């Protein structure tokens, strides 16, 4: 999608997040484009499970159950997109990467559709599907038991990855961040799958909204000394930045823009805080 298209997408998702439903006519007026262009945007976003089209417009995807992937996809969507866009700058043509089953990693997958010759190891059914359908990436979907709520495969997958070489970079979401215990999940099954991917990777990139710094998690899947870089938003405190950087972990804080509500306005640049 071109730059103007990216701005429209940002604006559409932001309006949905704040209003709950939008019409084709108001979007066309808002962004100064035709109704046909807006309908194409909505169709593309629906294919990526980011909204649901209705007669004359669109609304957020209906929640399937509490805490489902679909419901989580709509939470803090602006922050996740900004984080994903920055994370994508660390992925290059031909890379071998791992993406976990988080919505943050799914947003990153959407940013990587034009990369060439990627090898992507994932336990996310949604991420595997979008990359298989809309990119030329070689997708390795890890086996295990399907966890319907998260649309992921979980279980002990360490044997699958052992002896097959190293993954370059792993990108993962998390339930909570702890300097003492590292990256945490609530589900032991999710943590087990993530742990195997992190251990098989040279570098670990954690993608999360700053609120996760004060959240609760039970199961560590990557110790603090295994984390290469934290990518979060600007509400992540200066004290937390200093603490993690003192341990040799890079920290990038992404400034979430206004959502592209004004035509031609790009999201504010990223701030790398030292």
C-alpha cells in the first residue's frame, strides 16, 4: 500500500477504535478520496481480520469470546501498529525470523508482506495464513495442540527446532514484563511454545504496549539476559528505560500519532530514548 493508503488505514482503524462504526461516505469525505477507494481499503482490512464490513461502512470485528485473538486485535491498535512498523525495520529480505501468536506479532506480519524471501517460523494460525496468502514468505507452522481462543498451536515444540539451525530474530508479544523474570505469559502452554522459539533464536525482540510493564504474568519464557531489544510506546517510563539499558537491552519507544485523521498526515516519528 502507498503512503497515502497507509495514512488512510491508520485513520480508519483509529476512527473505529473511538467511534465503534464508520460509514463509507464519511471516510471518503475525511480522506478526500472516492467511495470506491474506501471500499477497497475496507475490503483489504477485512481480509486481514482488522474490521468487519457492514452495509454502507464498517465496524470492529465482533468478539468471539473473552480474551480471544479477535478481541485483542482491536485493543490499543494504534500503539501496536506503530510498534510493528518500527519492528519491521529490523527485518530484511531473506531473513529467517520467528513470530509468536500475539496480536503484536500479527501486526508485524502485516508490515512484512512486501519483504522478499523470508522464512517465518510461527505458532500463529492467523499469521501463517496472512503470510501464506499475501506474501512470498516460506512459512513454517509449528505443530502441537490448537488453542482456539488464541488461534495458536501450543505444546512442547523444542524437538522440532533442535538441530535445524538458528533463527535470526524472534519477535514476541507478552502478558507482562519483569526485570527480574523477563518476559512472562499467563498461559503455561503459550509460554512453553514461546520458550522454544526464543531459545532457538539469536536475538529476541519484545513488542508490547507500556501498560504491560505493570501487568501480571505467571510463566517466564525468556529471561532478561536473553532479550535483545524492547519495542514499546512512549508511556514506558524513563526509569524503566534506564534500568533495562543498564542490563545491555536496547529500548525503543514509539510515538503513536493522531491516527492519521487528517489527510496527508503521517504518524509522528519514533523516539529512541537513551
